[in-house]
C-alpha cells in the first residue's frame, strides 16, 4: 500500500502543504502541492499535482476562521484523496528554533513548550507554526511530527556574526542575529555537490531572492553569516520589508511622528521595500514591466542593496568562489541576475549572457574567476528529508532531481 508524508508551512492567513508519496522503487515523490489561503476572510483550497494539473480548487466556506480550522479542512481533503493510506509523519516549517535548536527534532510536549517561549522573538509566525503542530496532534494523534527550523542552518556561525552589540542583559534575553531562510540554504548546500562539485566546498554566497530576500555566506557548505539578523526585516530590500534601516529612523517614527508600535510594525512588514519605494507593487515582475520611474527606482534599489551585501559577505569570506541565485526572482528573472552579476564584475564575475537568458544552471563564462549559478530551491523537500530521516522512514529523492514547481 502507498504511504504518505505531509509537509506543512503555516502562516497567518495561509496553510501551505506538500504531500509526498512513498514509492517502493523511487523513494519519496511529490504527490501534491497546495494551500488554503484567505484563512479568516475568504478561504480557498487549491492543490496541484507534480505536473501542475489541478487537484483541488474549492471554497471550503467562511467557517475557516483560523489555522486549526484550515488543518481540519486539509485533513478532510487528504482522507478523500488518500483513501485509507496512512500518513507516516508530518514535517513542519517552524520559523524560530532559538539559540538551542540547531537541528530538526521530533515534536514532544517539551519541544512545544520551548517553541512557545520563542513567540516573543517571532510573534507574527511562531504562533501559527505551533498552532499547526497542535491541530495535527488533535486531528491525527498517532502521527509523529517533526519541527524544522528556519534558523537552524545558521547556528554555529562565528560569535561576531551572531552578535547584536547591545548591553548584555538585553543579549541574555535572546537578542542576537539568528538568520532565516535556513531550510532553503540547507537545500542548496545539499544540491551543490551534485550541481557544482568544483565549488561546493569553497566560498559561496547564496542569494535567496523571493518575496523575502536574503544572502548567506557559506564556507564548505556551512553558514558563516546571513544578511537576516534578529528578525527577517534586516539585510536586503524585499517585497514589502525594507531590509537594513538605520534604527534611528524607527525612533523617529515613534517619537517625532507619533506613530504607534502596531503602525510601525505594519509599515516595516507590509508597506515598505519594493512596495514602499514604488507605491505600485511588491511584485518584481510587475515592477520590471512598469515604465513608471518609481518602479525603476524600486528595482534599482533592490539590485543596489543585493550587490552591496554581496560585497560585504565577500569580505566576511575573504573572497568568493561562486554566487548562487535561488527563489522566485533568483530562479526566474534573467534581468535581475544580470544586473547583480554586472555589479559584482569587480569580484571577477563574468556573466554568460546566453546561459543567463535561458536560465541555465551555470550562468558565468568558462574563464570567470567567480562562477555564477541558478539552483531552484526546495524547502519542502528539505523538510520531508529531515522528517523521513528522524522518523526512520525511507529517504526522499536525491538532491537536484525534484525541484519545487514554479509560481
Ligand atoms: P515566496 O515563496 O517568498 O512567496 P517566491 O520565491 O515565490 O516568494 O518569489 C516571489 C517573487 O518572485 C515575486 O516578487 C515575483 O514577482 C518574483 N518572480 C517570479 N517570477 C519572476 C520572473 N519571471 N521575473 C521576475 N520576477 C519574478
């Protein structure tokens, strides 16, 4: 009989999921990818199979008011689709593992308590991640669960990279640079030996450029620094988040402009970045197509900040051997890759224009001292692998063979 594994990524208004099917001969294969979005407003369940064919597109009704209700809708749909086939385990994306959880772990009541204690460090995400774990425990009480952390891959960085230089009593309360997008970077680290063995264990900067955007400096496939810091607001310009901002600006908003803390939070998470600069959109595709000078400025700033942070991380690494692009913009936008690579020419990077245009795997010229690559990320497969390994159920498909479908 087929058996299944479920990967969940629970947010404030959406529950994203992947269903992996264990195939006797092939290991884990993606069976379905989907989401319930509009939770609390106009919920919609959509799912596609590995080839992109629609498996579900329906409105489960206005009763889906929170993540718990969404999980029950998903469980009902899975029962319909899977018949009596067992779900062997559920892997969760959990935004924060704190200083303690550097590796994925099987969820126990103690783990849930530890994760709850981290809510103040990630109030917008952690409660939803924990809520999904609890909802699964309620609906599928016998199915083991694994928590995989977005911060985990960055633990073990040098002390100076993790430091937030504030007084010790503040640091002792957990204020440090954690870094995020760790599951994406870990996936790339596992794919590098297959895709680019010649640079896999050298000095590599990975650019995860999606709605959220960050860079990770790796030495021998270990994270040594990340442009994200205490929260996922730092570093590069993002769709709606500003990236690095002088903290004095935040004081100015609170003190001189009299904004409330929730207002500032909304500005920082939802109204800044590409959207804030352009006043048009947070979507890179739309901005690239729009001739409005504000759209051009937003794109210019995005590229400027990405190149500036590549320079900073090259200094951290003491040189760089390769630059890897991943996530929505990194995988699909030849023009953004070209512009960032051109800005990094001083490092010794020469772009292969034709390879870049066709989204080839290696997009730098043969003689380029720094090579450039496009590697599609797959955070869900990383979670499935961790869950499979921890629960002692067979491994997923090898790295580099099962890319996430594009959006
Ligand atoms: P997330 O998973 O964080 O929601 P993605 O990794 O899917 O985000 O990236 C979303 C971003 O990728 C959006 O800004 C979108 O416009 C951009 N994107 C996707 N395809 C393209 C493309 N062909 N050209 C430019 N940008 C693209």
